[in-house]
């Protein structure tokens, strides 16, 4: 047989074999594994599974390290009430996908009492340590000052308005920002905490000639009361942002954060109802609980090989129980806290380690701890409802931690707690929020120590008789409970900081980081340089979702929702199943 004919036959057979292999590879469904059954993970799974154009196109699996779905959403019960141990609010109902789902599944109304926080509609009682109720005019001035400073930091339009003392708060905020930047504050280095304190100083400079050092009550001067009330607002902001210290919260990034318009509400049937709705369309067995991923192997360089006629899947997941699962694509939705631990020198969570642009972004971004403490009250009276009917929405203004004027019996971990209030009108269940090192300390306390610490604090505030600043004496117990009528019978608290599946609560932009770091965190791996075909490396091996990957809606459940949609759509577009 002529040599050229033999060569021609061999070439034809090679081509036929190659076509056959490619056809076999095409017939094989891509396997997508989603790590984490929280809002981001289940939104991605829901989108991928229900997209009409991708029906039966993927082999889909969700692996969850814990024994429940929901992630940082965890609805529970306490004292016969439905409460939230994690995510609590729909932050603005205008345009929120979470609110839309809640409406569609009728979750906004419930017969069971829930943590609706309608007590916020009432006038809170702002009381200083020792039992001094602050004068409403002082409360209004400092509250307005703080709100305007935060609005300025967030880039919101502020109407030029004056208070009763003729102060232009917009001008004060602008002055504070200018002073901060002229005092060595450089872009990317200025903190919200420094700006706020400069704003308070500017306020004092504006009123000192008129007010002087007006006496307040007992060991409180007016200036000390104003500072304590201002600090109370700072402590609320710490729980909003999860920044344990506002000096670590980046000023420039505040204006990039976006909020939905409209009121902020809670979900009557629980936040978990949203999660269950997303998961309800997924077939049984698609979500695997108790499957904690210990290591993620991926291929940053081309190394394609064949196994049983198929191209090897480029990502290998190693689980803590020793089992292994291979995948074409893995969507990582673990918290930023877990990622921070995962890039540690001894972690080995990713093999090979993540590229430097990714690890540097993870390191720079902030991730804090916020915990909730629920308290069940019982009255010393026979009327069991009296305790719920009378406990006020208590806002607490403390002396400085280092002040000699402070009540030394109040534990340090209570001193940056802004409020204690019923979870709804007339409820005998109270709620208090903790952030930063105080939140971490709370996790380690026994129930007895927690109850003793809170009871001591309440006793220092609900004293009678009391006197308003520049006001007349009155009994706080007239229409409200006095301290000796209050007994805390049990407590329930969240413990996000020490939970190995989360290692914290939610993300924030720390000083020195920025929105670009969140974009870097969201970038899939391997990083796209030129085009993947020339690199010869399987694309979209590891994708990242979760609230910390959303540049403008980080720290929220809707941010996590949007990120899950983003990564699902990325995969749909990759396989030309374009359905956004």
C-alpha cells in the first residue's frame, strides 16, 4: 500500500476519533458545585436550576458545611415569639428583591408574634448612666447633628437647615470633612470615626460662646451628656456596619454604599421563609448538609488530561470527612471571615493558593462581629403582662469607659451597647445589639454572668426619682417599670464570631480598602488574561459570591442575593444559556 495512502487513512481515523471524543465530552454535563446554602448560594442554585434555556444542561449540587440551610439567616423562637438570630431587616422596600419575594409568598403577616420592632415608632427614653433622662431639645440637637454628619459622609443631599440655636448642620459637616483632610487625612485613609468626632468638635466650637459649660445633672455636665449621647449613635452605627471601631471604617467608601428607598421592616414569618422559598424548587438531594469543604484544588495552568474518555474536571473538592468531589465549576459563597482564615499561612483552603490580587483584597477588607442578645423579662408583680406593658424603649448614654465618674459595677462589655428595648409593643422579650470586642465577649459569658451584667446596667438607668437636664424632677416609674420590679429569667444570644462556618457577621470597607477590593474578590479564577483558549486553561473554575463581593450592597441579604444571580448568569452566559 502506498505510503501516502496509509498516511491519509491514519489521518482520517485520527480525526474521526477526535470528533468522537469531542462528542462524548459535549454529551457530558458540566458539574457545578455551590459551596454554602445561604442567600447567595441558594439564589445561584435557584437561578441555574429554573432557567428554561439551561434545563437539564448542568449537573448541579449545593454543599453546606452546617446542618441547616440559611447561612447567616437563622430564624428561631424565644418566649413564644419568632425572632432572628442573624439577618433581621429588609433594608428599604423600594426595589428590594427580598421584599418582593416576601410579598409573593405572603411572609409579611403572621399570627405568631414576631420581632417586628414596632417599638421604634414610639418616643425612646434617652437616659444617662445614673438615671438622668436627657432633655428632648438636647437629644434632638445631637441626633440631628449625627444624622447630618452620616448623610454627608454617605454623599446624600442635605437640606441647609438650622436648629433652634441657629446652627447650619450641613456647614458643620463640610467643615469637619475639610479639617480632617487638612490634618493629614489622605484619600483612602480617612475614617468615618475621625470625621464624626471632628463634626462633634465643630459643633462645640459653634455653641461654646452661647452655651458655655451649662450644668446638667449630678456628675454630668451638658457637654458630657452631649458626648455620651453622640457616642450612643456611634454605637448604633457600629452595629449597622459591623465595624467594631468606626476609626477603621473608610470615609470615602461610605458615599458608594447604596440603600433602597422606603421603610426598613422585618419579616413576620421569618427571614428563613425567603430561604425556604428559594430552596423549594430544588429537587431532593441537590442540597447536601454536613458537607464541610476542607480544601479546594484548582488548575491555574493548563494541564488537561483524560479519564475514561472524558476530560478531567479541573476542580477537586476535599471534604473534612475525607471524601472528594470533582467539578467543572465551583461557586464559593463562604463568608469573608472564612476566606480571611482560608488565606492564612497554615490554612491550605486553596491549592494552589489564591493569586495575590485576591488575597490582598481579602486582607484589606473589613469583616466584623455583631451579636444579638434576647432577654425574657418576668415581673415581680402578679400581673404578668405589666412588665411588657411598661418597659420603655431605653436608649443608654454611658460615661466614658475610663471615666472615674462611671458606675464601676457595670461590666465593660455593656458600655458600648446603645439600647435595650422590647421586640414589639408590650412584649416581655427585650433585645440588645453588640458589636466588636463586646460582641465577642458576650459569646463567652455564661447566662448567669450575662443576666447579672444586664440587670446591673438596667438598675443604673431605671432609677427614681430622676431629673431631666434643665427640667423638673419626676418619677420614671410613673408609667414605666422601676429597676427593682424587673427580673430577667432567661437569655438567648447569637454567636457569629466563634462559629467556624462564619467567623463573624458581615463585611465593611475598612480604611485602606475600597470598592475595587470587593470587585477583585468577585473576580472568577483563573483570572482572564487575553482569552482562555490561548492559555489552554479551563475557565471559570472558581467563582465567588456573597455579600462581601457586592460593591454597593455589601453587608445585606439583598447584596448576597444579587451576587448569587451575578454568578449564575456568568455561568449561563458561558454556556450560551443567556437568561438574565
